[in-house]
């Protein structure tokens, strides 16, 4: 009888665990789509994420079913601000004051922000002010191999692994004394290519290169596809951005 009870208890526990596993939902990711981003940037991010089948992805923006508001962002585990052009003030104006305030409130209350290239610039002290530092382009830095705003592939070290990533006049990140700051990657000249920060109760992850860039971007820029990343850099970026 005792053995029967022990077996029954174990079976019940396994069923509870199984039920919890089946009821768990994938992380929910919001990607901004609108005039503050560039053509096909939001779509490229979404394709890159959905290829893994691990996440629920939805666009948010002025022409989407969900706009960027304090209420709508509560639905998501991560908000992504994709790349854009060179005009950062224009991108901030396109985002607008209400959306900017909603993003800050979301992160301050525990949300996570991932900024890719322009999305990283927008996070700096002069714009969304999610970090204390002002950001500048890596182009022209001592030892940096790219000397123009033309598309390129650059060597990076990401969490101890050597790889290459698509680059479009992205920023570098000065070391910060802010609590929670962590360098995630470096360019070949030693400058920081990606970094994590704390903002309020939330997290900010910024990257200068484009981890989401797929084969089409390399082909359109006439960059040999042999220079595409060999590892799943986008998967690594997402894992870091979603981590507490």
C-alpha cells in the first residue's frame, strides 16, 4: 500500500510538472515598426527571430494594431528598437514624446530593451536617456577598419567567440561606471561593440553591428556571404537581452 501511495504521489507530481511545461508560453517580443526605423529593418529582425521558433513576435507602432504605449508594452518581455538611417534627431521626432515616455516607463518598471544600431543610438543620454552616456560612431576610431558609412562586415568578439557581423555606421560603447554595465562584445580594435545596462528595474542591451542581418543584406551590399556570422549571434543577443 505504501509503495502504491509513493507511486501515485510521484505520478501526480510528474503530471503537474508536465502540465506546467505545456502551459508555459514562449517569451513575447515587440518590434517597433514605423518611421523611426528603416525600410525592411523591422521585418528583417522579425524573420531572424522567428527562424528559431522560440518566441512570440509582434510589431508595435503608429500603423500597427498595437501602438507603443505604457499599456501595450506590458504584454511583452522584450521591446526591440531596430536600425534606421543616420538622422537620429529625426528618428526621435518620429518616435514622438508619448512613445518615448512609454518606452522609458516600460524599462523602468522591469521591461527589457534591445537597441540595434540606430536603436542603440536612440537609447543614449541625448535621446531616450536609457543610459548615461552619449554614443558616437565607431567609424574613424583608432584601429577601426571601416572609414566611411558604407555597409561592411566587421570582425567582432562576442562573449568570448570570434565572428563577423554586418555593420552600418553603428556606435561603440564607452565603458560605464553605471551599476549593471557589462561589455558583451568588442570590435577588433578593442572598442566595445555591444553592452548591457540597468535602467530602473529593467535591462537595456545595445549593439553597434546588426546581428539580425541575413544573407540578403550581405548580397545587396555586395559583401561576400562567406563573411556572414558563423555562429548564432542573434540568438545570443536575444538570450542576453531576455536574461534577468
